[in-house]
């Protein structure tokens, strides 16, 4: 399209200062999360735990997050969001430090996993709403796009940081287990810069602050939250059957191990997604937010369907990266859409509900997808991709029917003014 890379960033220079501060503070949170997601299970196995037990510990993280996100969102709308964003970052650093120091104490490892889940729930339930508040309607889509760019770059940085473990083992004689511990402790300490930066941002002051009545569901925004959650739940169930399992699928299909798939699917994929995502505001401005979401997700689905037919790993990885870019381009537009549709004083609750209802089906379907792929053969290795394709198409169709007439406030402002008659 002839865009200059530097020119792409020009469109983000007017984002309000406090929104900018929130976005760049999140770099430290996502870098720590990227490291933990990519290395934790391998670290636990190196510690001497069985693969099954390590999987249960990792699974505790997701289950705890799903259970806690909704209540934390309600509390954030009631008492203010800043304390939960800061608390999530601090608890995350403590949890990562626990993984570094508790050794093979099973109870403490499960406790660290649960704390990691709580930290994600605290952060996720409040940060989205807080960013929407600080960005204002005019800059919200661009703020969420820049945020996604920062999160993918920082997650990739966290994941790539694990590459130093091999050299320090061979050069300094520090074992892989001990190297993981040092790395966890170091990243945990650096991640505290995130909460420190957020402390400089003023708190959101929802109008319900101090309201003695406690509402489990948003009263004014229930309809868009339910519609958004239905579409998101279908996507989540389909994605869970495939996306977390793609490295394992590549091993079963092509015999490629994680020393290759890790940098490709974890590092390169994240970097390319982050850069491609910067095009989202331009697409949303030209075609509208809802159409941008539908078109990018539908295009992504076509690549997803074709993955089982790829002849080798380079082709499969290229298709997967394109798929990821297209699907994730819809992410900031979806976040902006939800925050634009719900009442400002219910944003944290809405973000928490939709996040929780995404987490549950996504976690459940991963086991199902793994079981089907484990049966082996082209049919069973391909079937989760095709089931996922069907669920994606159902979600996209429902989303279009539910939101096709929706226009965000900033889109209405940009609409041409009718000529006087």
C-alpha cells in the first residue's frame, strides 16, 4: 500500500499521555508473561516433575484466571480500576519469583500457578477498561492497536530471553534448571517497572463508585456483552482445539521439534503479528470497525482451513503466521468495539465477563483437540482444523448479524455531513 513504516506510527502521536503511559507500562507485564508461558512447563519437567503433573500445574493458571476474572471486574467497576492493574503486576512478579525459589514443592508450585492466574485476572479485568477511559472515543481504536503491538513485541522479547539459557550453561557452567531460576527472578524484578509506571496514572472514577448495591451482571450493557460473548465463545472453543497445539501438530505431522517451532511460532509469529496489527486503525477508518473485524477474521479462516494440506513445515509455518496476523488484526478493533458499546461505568465488568467466557471454552477444547490429534493419521491431524474452521464461520456469521448496524461514536463523528437543502 506504499505506507512508510515510520509514517504508520505518525497516527499514534496524539494518543493522550496517560493512555500512552498505560500502554508502555504493559510492556513489562507482557514480557514476564511471554517468558512464563513459553518456558514454565519445560522448566517443571527439568526440575523432575512428570509431564502430566507439570500440565496440571500449568492448567491451574488458566482455570484460576477464568474463575477470578469476572469477580475482579465487578470489584474494579465498584472501587476503581487502578489498584487492580497495579496489584496484578505486583502479584505476577511475586508468583514468578515463587517458581524460581520453591524447587519441587508441589503445594507451593500449585500456589504459584494459582497466584499467576489471579494476577492475570486482576490485570485483565481492569486494564482494558482503564485504557478505554484514558484514550477517549477519538483515540480508542488506535490506543488498543498500539497496545497490541507493544504486547506482541514484549511477549516475543520475553520468549526470546530463554535463548540465553543454553549459552550460560556451556560458558558459565550454570545448569538449565538453575538458569531458569535466575531468569525468572530477574524478569520478575524488571516486571515491577510496569506497576510503578501505572502508579503515575490517575484512577478511573466510575459513577457507581461507592454504590452499596452489588451487581453480578452489567445492567445497562447486558445485551452487547451477551452478543459479544457468544461470538467470542465460538471463536475461543475453535481456537483452543488448534492454536495452542500447533507446535505439537508440527512435530506429529513433519517431525519438527520445539527448538525450531518455538522461535518460529513464539517469536517470529509474535513480531510479525505486532507489526501487521498497526494497519488496523486505517482499515477501521476506511471500512468501519465491524466490517474490519469480519473481513480480517474471515480471511484468516481460509488460511486456517488450508494448513493441513501444506506439504512441509516452512509452508505450514508461513500459512500459520499469515493466519495469525489476519486474526489478530481484529483484536484491537474488537476491544474498541466492546468498550464503545458498553456504559463507561461498566467497562471493567464487561471486559471481565467476556474474558472469562473466552477462557473457559478455550481451555476445555484444548484437551479435545489434543486427544483427536493424538489418534494420528492425516484425518485426525486435520479434523481439529476443520472443526475450528466451522466454529469460526459460525462466530463470524453471528457477529455480523448482531453488529452489522453498529457504528462507534468516533465513526459517526467522521461521517460526512449531509448537504443543506
